[in-house]
C-alpha cells in the first residue's frame, strides 16, 4: 500500500504543476478579454468536457470520473478568472 500511495503522491505533484500551468493561461485569458461577460463561455465549457471525456475514453479511464473532476476544475477556473479580470479592471 505504501508503494501505491507514493505513486499517487508523485502523480499529485505532477497534476499540481500542470494545474499551475493551466492557471497561468487562465490569468492570460483574463488579461486578454475586454468584457466580463466573456469570462464564462458555455460553448467552451461544453467543448472542454467533450474533449476530456473522449481523452479519458481513449486512455481507458472512467469518463464520468474525469468529467466530474473537470467540471469542478472548470468552475473553479472561471471563478479565478472572474477575480483576476475584476482586479485588472481597477
């Protein structure tokens, strides 16, 4: 069990690094967008979810689990982008 947990911990470090990179691009999007109404983009959300579900399926992972995690990630990212956008508009 310790070996499995160590592998999960290593993966978590990699995931956090990737999330940090993703957040960098969320910050860039907030900087580029001129209108707060464009922060939440339902078509883009749907597109992201379709893509990650397909990738999960391709990799043999449970697409429901991946989609659920991504829904939470997308919502948190949108809240982060709103906060960043609002700070930049001051």
